[in-house]
């Protein structure tokens, strides 16, 4: 009877995870696209693991031999997905290609398991029949997965703690972090139960799947209370790196030529309207090296690359807010056109350069028109 109830709860959690992942995969929120898709991927990973636990709970592994070890490497993706989701949600800085390095253990483990995954069903069935308890390599892999998971949980908790709790979503994220930690502890308990063959009223699959089910339902509850696509006040930006070119200053002739080229590009092509513009991309457009462009902006403009772009975006947004023909367009839409990736980044930059919010600036423009 208990297993039947748990089995139905697992199916409900799978359905909830799939439904929520589809809802989060929403291209209409460009500033939250990366965060939403990371959380969507995390929920799909959990639905796969819960589905595997459901097969074990109903003694169906041998009916579906290809389920053998099918999700054994997915646990290595859980920590990185959770951490990168929170980073993408709480920071205005793009993740960049280096974020893929977080998935290196998952990729290596999956490649190592590939020969087993490609075996025919009868060989996998024979392997399951001769199995007596956990092999040492599975036990070792489970311990490694838990160590990596707790490492990422700690990093995620510290990330959330850095954001002031001045929004209801941040408060809910901190509450979720405690529930996710409880889920990880339950997963560790399931590993210990399986490794030491402990007698218990619930099966390993029930405990492990229940831990992930807790995560899914807690996330769904938060999504019903507040939209997960809303971004709270972002993390403080990282300090700019120290310049490494002090010993190789630009010549006066190079500086003047580069500055004229950069000024013309920003005025005519307006590359700052691309919210994902990187230093390397702009340097290529103006036929400079990233080293030269960074030096030019720092030494001549007296600012860093991010502030240089934001200054142009603020000026573009000011012109749009003063335009009567765009009076019906929302401030956020105009900010996205100007190149801002989020509402928080827009408000922070606009107030820095104008000492007022975009809404106040628009109202002031109406009264002086």
C-alpha cells in the first residue's frame, strides 16, 4: 500500500517537473532566458532520475534492461545546473563559455559509461542477474557524486546569501536552498542504505526518489507564489581586472586613430544595443586587438568596458524616453532595445548617470515638452 502511494507521488512529481520545465522554457523573457532554461534542464534531469526510481520501486528494471545504470551519471550535472541557474538569475553578467567546464565531470563519466550503454539488452539483463549488492565502483561513484553535489550546494548557498533579502523571491530562494540541502541529505542516506544493505521500511528507490520529489514540489510551490522569471536585485558586479598593459602605452597617433574609429562605430553601427556584446566582438569590429581596445577605454575614457557600454545605452534610452512616438512603449522594452539585459541593470546604470529612475526621467520629459 505504501509503495503504491509513493509510486503515484513519483508519477505526479514527474508530471509536475515536465510541466514546469516546459513553462520555464519561455523565450518571451530574454533577460531570464539562460536562468529559466538551466532550471528547466535541472527539472528534466530530476524527472529522469525519479522515473528511474519509479521503475525500481515497481521492480521493472529487468523488464526494461536498458534502464540499467541509465541515470548513473546524471547526478554529476545536478550541482552545476543548480549553481549556474542561481548565478544566471542573480547576476547581470553573462555566464560565458567557461561555464561549460562545470559539466566536465558529467561529460567524462558519460563517455566512460558509453560502452556499457551501447551493450545489447540481453547483456545488460545478464549483468543485472549476477549483481549481488553494489559493486565497489558504483559505491565510489556515488560518494564522488555526493561530494560534488555538497560542494555546489555550499557555493549556491553562499551565492544566495550575497544578495540582500529585500525581495520575496530571494527569501523563497533561501528557503528552497534549505529544502534542497534536505534533499541532498536524503540522497546521501539512500546511498548509505544501498552500500551497506541496511534493512529499512522503505526501499532505496523510495528514499532517493522522495528526496528529488521534495525538490520538484518545493520548486513548483515557489513558482506558484512568485514568477521564477522575475529577477531580484542582482549581485554586485565583480571588480574589473587590473590592466596588464601599463608598460606598453598606446602612442598618440595610434590612440587618436583608434579613438576616431571607435567613436564612429558607436555612433553609426550602435553595437552597444547588443546585450551580449563582448570586448572581443567590439575589438574585431573596429579592427583592434582586445588589449588595445581595453587600454583605450580605460586610459582615455576613464572607465571600464561595461560602464562604457552602459553609458551609451543610457544615452540611447534617454532619447527613446523623450520621443513622443514611443510614449506607449514600456520602459523595459525600450531598455532591451538599448542593449540592457535586465530591469535591474537598467535601473542601476540609469540612476548612476542621471540620478533618477527611467520612470522619473520620462515623467520629467513629458512636463518639459
